[in-house]
C-alpha cells in the first residue's frame, strides 16, 4: 500500500507539472522594461523573441479600433526588411516631419498643414484622417490598393490625468515599430502569429496630459494586421483618442486643450520653413 501511494503521488506531480509546462508554452509573453530604446537598439528585435512566447489575447475587450493617420498605405515597399530602415514619414514630407517628431504634440499638430506626398508608385499623396480597423481581422492593414509589400501608420492620443507606467501589448504582421512622445519604445521584425496574439508586453511611460503614440507596421506577404491594447488600469484611468471623431477636424476637436504643441513662435518659423520648401 505504501509503495502504491508513493507511485500515485509521483504520477500526480508529473501530471501537474506537465499541465503547467503546457500552459506556459501558450501564455508566456515576454515582459519588456527599461525603455525607451537606445540608439543601438532602435532596429534590434527583443530577446527572447520566439514562438514559445505567443500569448492569445483574443478575449481582451480593449483592443484599439480607431486610429488617425494617412488615409492609405505606403505601397510597393520592397518588403518590410528593406522598408523598415527607411523613415517613410520623412520621405513623404520632404523632411518636415519624421517618425519621431510625428509622435509628439507639435508634430501631430503639423499634420493640419503638412500633406503626405509619397511617390505615385508608393501610393501617391495621402490625406490625414481617422480610420477604423477590426482587431479580429487578420488582414486589417489592407485598406485598398496592394495587399502585400505595404506599410501602415496609425496614431492615437492617450490622455492621462497623472504620469503613470502603462503596459502596451502589440500584435502585428510583420515588422512593428512604436514611438511615444518622440521616443521609440518597441521594435520587432517578427510577426506575432495571429491578429490578437502577442509576443511581448511592453512597459512604457505616460506623462500627465496628452501622449502621442505612433504605430507602424511593415508587411511583405500573407496576413497583414496592426493591433494594440494596454493594461486594464490604463484603459480605465485614461482616455484614448480618436474616440467619436471620424475625420481630421473632429479628431483635433476631441484632443483640443490637452495636447502639448510647439510654442507659437517656433510653430510660425516651422510654417515659414514649410512655405520655402514648396
């Protein structure tokens, strides 16, 4: 009886460990802390970054659906491996905006007057507007035009009543890059596996007031999705825009009053610089 009892206990322990190991394979997204990224990290993938980190967040109700950005994709990007090293915002605005600058209040404000003017082969001129994406759609980047070799840019403004730590969970296919308030917090060339599946939870800093986030995903072929949500407390304690807006004018009306912009004198100089470039 005693030997049978120990055998039973051993089997039970092995069974529990097997279950725990099995569950961890599917629920072990890597936590990234210590950002923003430094210069030598800007185009490096997180470590670790393998398939075993994949975590299904399809039951999360906080996936962001509304974005502000160009009304179409950058097309014929030559594959995300090539395009990810090129600042397509800089390219489309003749240097007036960059990806880093666009993720600031002053840069966002300049989209009122600065048009995105990519080459015709890359989609041509684009207007800035609000657009909606379905997080459950594994092809939500396909907004007309080619479905492969594209880059999508989306922006949100997060209004926080206090400075806080927040955790963002991005899902993407393929190469994702995320900037907040002028600094890059995330870079990953590896697709996450499904439209609402993640590889990493990324701790970021939000300041009091308006925080501008720029999300870019470059795609080569197959599925094409760009999705994001934050931790539960961040969604409860902050407001994320666009909310009810559906175009540029209504979007800026929503964020009026808490978006930090360049001082008037500096903005006037910027306008003059833009006029000279035309």
